[in-house]
């Protein structure tokens, strides 16, 4: 089984430097174009199913990648981005000013991060992402595509590489529509391509 995993295309909030979690923000023209380019690079792969986060930016990316294909897109709630509570829609610089310690913890010491009002913890995120991953592996197939978000992608890396939360932000960086390919053989999981953006060149 091969699992292809990508991040959604660039959104308006990405462009404006706003924190983006469960709230929606439309794809930019660049985000749409990059998703279509990824779809073009994957056109010869016959996907059994596409699993997508239920957030619009991920669904729209999945549709762009799917193109004229009729591959079924299945929405999984557990693939949605980490929830940032009151931080969502705020400029990163403003969050840093208002919540310096936890903002710094989030990016530099994630194991010490404590979510703010209505936010989600890394432990909670890990639990639900593991649930999604187990569900996808159990469903089977030869070629699977997952369309999700940056922090979910980093959480998947953490699980596959057996890292601790403190190592969450280890390279590579998850650019929009970057492609990671994972091979699963007899319960052994191996990353064979990491955060590739060659389709954008």
C-alpha cells in the first residue's frame, strides 16, 4: 500500500499571515494552481480513494488534484487542522504580543504548549490523527491520497518516525501542496518521499 499525503494549497489567510485552524479561508489563485499542478503530476496514479479534511481549503485542494477523475473523496473529521481557539484569524505578530509564552512554546517547545481558550492540545491532536491513520490503514487499498494540513502532517511524521512532541517541528517544512509518500508493507511504515515540491518547478 502506498499513501500519498499532501497539504492544502495556499489560502488567503496564509497570504495575510493569519493563524488558521478550524476556521475556513479560501484558496488563493496560487493555491488552486499549485493543487492542479500536483494533480497533473499524479494523473497516472489510480487512487482507490481520497481522504480529505472536512475544511473547505482541503476539500477544494482534493477536487483540484482529482480533476476529471471520479475517485471518491471521503471526508474524515479527524484529519482537520489543529484547533487554535481564540488565536484563529489573528495575525501571528499580534498573537506573539498577547500570548508570548504560549506562542513561543507552540513553535519552539511544543511539549510545553498549553492551548488558549477553546484551543486544542498536541496530545488531543495526536489522539485523533492516530485514529484517522488507523482507520485509513484498516480500510486498505493500493494507492491512497490524503489531503490535510500542516500540523496534522507534522503529527503524522511524528507518529511514523516515533518522535516525541518536543521534536514535532523537525524538518522538513510543510509547504502548500508538498507531497509525502509513505509505503506500508506488513505493518511496517516507511517514508519514501518527504515534503516534495518538484511539481511546482
